[in-house]
């Protein structure tokens, strides 16, 4: 049985991701295309979002890389 964390995962829209990371929309899409940013997931036929845990992990990896 897989262990679960107490952290809840939510879906973040692009504007929320941009605000949280401080990265512009166009740069987020560029980094996604380069495989350097978490991919969005399809929510409906016309909308996508980003899993919050993946965004948090990406931010943590940037911080760890800056302090290493």
C-alpha cells in the first residue's frame, strides 16, 4: 500500500503559477517545451492546470540549486 502525505494537492491555473514562481506566462511555456518545468494537465477540453505539488517541488529544486 502506498503511503500518503498529509499535504493536499490542488490544481493551479497558469496565472497562479506565474504569480507563485514570478515567471511570465511565455517563459513558463518555453521552459515546459524544453522539459525544464512541470507539464500542465488537461482539466477539461479547453482548460489546463498544474498540480501544486509539482510546482512546489520545482521551486524547491531551484532553491536547492541556488544554495548548493
